[in-house]
C-alpha cells in the first residue's frame, strides 16, 4: 500500500506547510471565534497522512517501532485506569498520563472521544520536549479536534 517513496514525498510537503501553520498559529493567538486556518488544516492533513504511512510501514516490518511507541504500549497495558496528569514510574523514568479530546459533538460542547498518551518527565518535573515531539509526530490525530458528522 505505502512505500518509503511515499514517506519521502510526504516529508517534502510537510516542511513548508509547518512554517506556514506556525506563522498562522502565532497570528491568531488570543483570538476567539471561528477562524479560517487553511495552513494549519493543510499541515494537519499532511501530518496525519505521514503518520498513516509510518504506521503501515511499521506494521509490515519495514520500519522498527520507536521507543516512544514501545514504552507507550507497555504503560497503557500496565496502567489501564490511569487518570489525566497521573505520574507513574517505569524503568527508573517518570511518565505522565495525558488525555486529549479528539472528537466533539456537533455543537462542540461534549467530548465524544478521548485519546490517551504518555509524556516522559525530566528530573525537574518538566516534560521531555523530544519525547513530546515524537508523540505529536506518531499520533497527530490526537491533537486535531474534530466535530462528529451526525
């Protein structure tokens, strides 16, 4: 279905869209209401496509699963009932359980689906930025809130 060439093409599309989306985010910070955000939407669409390609290549054994994916799998299995912002220890490292709203009702007032992910904590209690970036790259759909099509 997907190949490494597909991944290279997606990566080529992602970089210019990322810079445009970042500028758009900076320009709209603090504003409220319905905003037209074509660059953010385009970036999110390409990021989700890239994640689909990576997942396909990893499930076929063409690419190895990352440390983030392996540890997330273990933490989710060990701590099925972890609550938001709960910190657990695993192999001498601390990880914080987080939930993100990924599906809203049509009105946007009710969360219909939550995504659970884990962030690695530094010794000072801050979040490991490299780990967080990988989480965003592997599961970009967790950070794109969508309303349900009813």
